[in-house]
C-alpha cells in the first residue's frame, strides 16, 4: 500500500513539475517575442513617421497616397543617408590620422586652384647662405619674379631646412631673418639639422610639399646644383602620361661595409653577398609624381632610412608598380646637351 501511495505521489509531482516547466518556457518565449516585436517597431518608427508626414503632405496637396514604389524609394534614401553619415565619420577619422592631404580637406567644397607642374625643394643647411644667394641670382629668382614663376609656369621653389639642436639660437634666428626677407623657405620645425638625418629630411620635404601644394611632380635638389627651369619644366611635362613616375639619373654602385669609409652603410648586410645597391636616382636632383609623394606621406612611419637619401628614396619605391625613368638630362655632372642641371 505504502509503495503504491508513494508511486502515486511521485507521479503527481513529476506531472506538476512538467506543467510548470512548460508554462515557464511558454512565458519566456512570449516575453522574447514581445521584445522582438517591440524592437522591430522601434527600429521602424522613424520610417513610419517620415511616411506619415509624406502622406499628409501629399493629401494636403491633393495628390494620391504614397505608392509602394515611392515607399521603397523613401526607405532606400534614408538608408543611403545613414551610410553617407557613416562615411563622413570615417573620412574625418582619416583626416585626423593624416591619411588625407591637407590641400584636399582644406579646399573640399570650393573651387580649387589650377594644378601646379612641380614643387621643387632645395635641400640646404646652416652656414650655406652664400650658396642660397647664388641660386637666387642664377635660377630661382626672388620676390615678384618668384611669384610670377609659380603663376605662369606652375613651378614652386623653396629652400628646405630644419631647426638647430639648440632651438631658438643664433642659427635659427638667422634663418628666420633670411626667410622674413625672401619668403622662400620651408622650415621643418620638428626636424633637427644633422648630417646623418639627410634621408629623413628628404622624406619630410615630400610630406610637407604634397600636404601644402597640389602638383604633378615633387622634386628634390641639392643647394650646390644649378637648374635650367625651362628645361626641367619641359622634361617633367613629357612624363605627365606616367601616373607613378620616379625620374632621375639612375645609378647603382658598391655598398661599403667598413665603418671608416666615407660612404659607409650600416645596413650593408641587407644588400646580399654582391654588396651592390639597387637602381636608384642620384641625390643631386630627382623628381617623383604626386602619387608617389602621397604614398610617402601616408606611409611615413614605415619607410626605412638608409645612410644616404638617394638610396633611401629608391628603397621606398623599389617594390611598387613604379616607372623608373632613367633621364640622362638629370645627370648634372655629365654636361650633356639639354641637361636640366649642372654641379657647382
């Protein structure tokens, strides 16, 4: 008897438990369904309000109700607006991180100026004022003539220099004074002048130039080189059909591993057993197209600097789909016919 009573009670308890469990699961399902429906209604609330307003407008204007096709167009338009807003946020982030040249962000929405042919940076240093004055007299011009060169030939020319290790000293003040008189410098305030930092200085030149001027080409020249501006302009114009051009007097040569050597390269081991540099443009003068200058600016943190600026620049473009133009007229020491430059 007791056994049968116990079995009956156990059976009743189990049945009751199953009923409660079913009720609980049904309640959970109903709650989840309610949340889902509510969320969908909330998500579409904006669209419904917009459609109602549109319907009111049309009825008030004596037009028929919004068609299914119009409804789909309205919803699609609002989705595109959301995507556009998201893209604006991403673009602003890119600008803050330096991935959009300043001249693009500053002139967006306004009529831009005519694109320049070239921006030329003349690499100079402290104690070279005589060289700079000689260049101003020989081929660079000053004042109104320099401005006329920019307006008529589309060529901007500036000396490029950094700051003294003792920032604000007499060396810096002399440069500031000279620039005040001539207004023909790019002063790299965050760069400290040092012979071993020449490659970095060249990189900063391209970064600054492409961020401030919209040009077809950007060129680097040493301050002991004399340039025929008309000839240079003609050569650069002949390469406008090359969107990724690296133009210069191409050369190679031995890599020196002895620390006592004048042209010692600490990274000599990277050039293999033959110890020979890859093809690169001579550092006296070379030019790159806008796409390569932008590449340099965007990837500024990842570009390696070797001991020499010409090798460094060549290494930045060696793995890219770039047209290496071996231009004999850029060989300043050859005195060839039609050369654009000559060494002092």
